[in-house]
C-alpha cells in the first residue's frame, strides 16, 4: 500500500453494505474479490448483476465487473486488504446476547491466506471488544505471524475497525462522503487503515482505538433509538388523549431547540433495532434508559397491531390493504421490520381479508404462507379494499391523492396523509384488540 501501488482487496460478505463497499473500492481502480457464502449471490455478481435494491448500484456493479475490477467467489483468496462486512445479529435467547460467530468465522478464513504486510479491517457493527477477539482468533490460527498488541516488535499484520454510516437509498454517496471513525488495535494499525480509506472516502477519516470506534457506532444508533422512542411514546399518549400526534409534533418543533422525530409502527432494520442491545449486554446495570427505549419501540409494534386489529374488526365485511413491509421507505430491506410483523399478525388473524402492497417485493415472506393473504399492487388495493393500513412511507404511497382514499377507513402509522379523515374507533377497542 505504498506509493502508487494499488492494493488488492477482499471484501467478505456481499450484502447491503459489503457489495456497495466492494463496488466503490473497485471504482477507485483497486482489484476487488468479493466473498459470500451464497453461490447464488456470487453467480449474480459475476454476471454483473445485483441481488439487492440500492440506487445506482446496478450500473456501478455492472461497470466494475465488466472492467475486471470486481469478481466474486465463495472462497477467500490472498489479498493485501481484507474488509469483513458480515452480519452481527443477537441471539434469540431472550437476553439479546450478541452473536459474533459470523465475524469470527470470516476471520478464521482470512487467517488461512494471511501474509506479512496485510491489513484486516472489520466493518460489521459489533459489541465492544470484537476486533480484539478477532485478533486473538487470528493469533491462534497463525502463530507464525506477530499480531498487533501481542508483540513488542513491529507486527506482521494490521487490524482495525471502521464501521459505515450510511442510509439505505443513499449508500453509494454516503460511503464516500460521510466521515469515518477508524479504530486500530494500535496507532500503527489505524494509520494503515486510514491510508486505505483515503483512497475512496472524501469525508474526514478520524483515527482512534478499536474499542472506542466500536462503541461510537453503537452509540450513534442507540441515540437514534432513544429519540425515536420519545416520538413513539408520545404517539401512544396522544392516542389515549384523542390528540393528533402529528399536529402536536409540528407545533412543538417550532421551538428553536426542539426537534422531535416522526413516530411509526416501531423501529426496524439491522442497526437501530439491534445495536442498542450490544451496549445493554456489555453494561446491563448502567443502561436503564437505553433498555427502556428498546422496550418502548417494541411496545409500539403491539400498539399498532391493536389499533389496526380494532379498525379491521370495526369493518367486518371489508377487504384490508396493508401498505408496506420494508423497515423504512423506498428500500427492499425487510430485516427486523415492524411493518412486516404488523402485517403478518393481521394476516394470521384475518386471513383472506388481508391484502399486502409492497412495491419492493416479488413475493410475500414465508410467515404469510397459508394465511390467505395476497400480494397485490397499489391500484388494485385502492379499487378493492375499503380499509387501508399505512405501515411504510414509500413515495408511491405518499402520491395517492385524497380523492382516491377519502371513502376509505385509514390507519396511518407514518403520518403521510394528514388530510385523511380519522376513522371512528375508540381507544378502548384498541386495547381490547391487543
């Protein structure tokens, strides 16, 4: 990585972060080999195509594959820089225990092909200490290599942590424009990672230690979760008092130092709904606020189910359209989506009366199997359904004028139709439906 010699790069994990990252690096002229456990994903990318939805990603991937700068494989091969971008879920054990097994498995595969001078960079959102755990695993696998922080001499490899800060729908832009926190096992490791990222990142790259960088990423998403929880709790209070929460927030935000976020049916995605638990797990006695925010946002999902169920029961002969399954607007990512949970719950309760509108889905997720629910387009829903439940604020849904929905009973969890007449449904009915 000295002078003008471009490093070869291996990106392990070709999902919503790994594939755009690999494509951006390749666009900078570096030869990139992406690695994924899915043969289907590998084959798709090698054809110059993509398996996820992201603005402008299809053209970029096609271009760098055609130029021979990006290829994909199921096997890790030697490279100069290894970027690990694999999932870090939490265990479904009721304790929200972080699961870093994918990170450690990727590190074990990288260890097989490491050579002196290589750099390993973890990008996966991880609990504090994961980068060091990855280093320790590599040290056990490769005792012939001197590891940073475990040797008094110059280490043979560099290990660092550098999480992304991106918004779905803007990933390509934000991967290059947003600032980066780069945490090295040692300052030398941080500097080597810094030199790599400055090849394709225009934003400021700030170096620190690995544990601080890990915590920074978790703090960013926990901060957002806490603020969303305030908005969601406020929406539940407003429902109980018969108030329009959107009007209350609009007026409150006219205060020069108030900026309340918009409520929704809960919090979804692989970041905000997951990362706060990594902090709680690491310091359970010191995180009552973060834990409570998670509880509020999860409870909002059940509140939305209760309100929607009451509205459906109040119109016993009507077909019902649930608008959206994604965890946020204008993307095809359904991970940890509250909209998906609400819609699936309604489908199990009300069967064939439920229609699902999701422009980013070719078929319904597996939990809708045998419920009788049907995936239809928006025009069909507006023609055939008398009850509309807005769960995602896709631009397509926002575009529906009042004239096409004025005669519908609507539960709008996203506040996209402020001119919609409110349905008649008492709060007591919502509670009974939950």
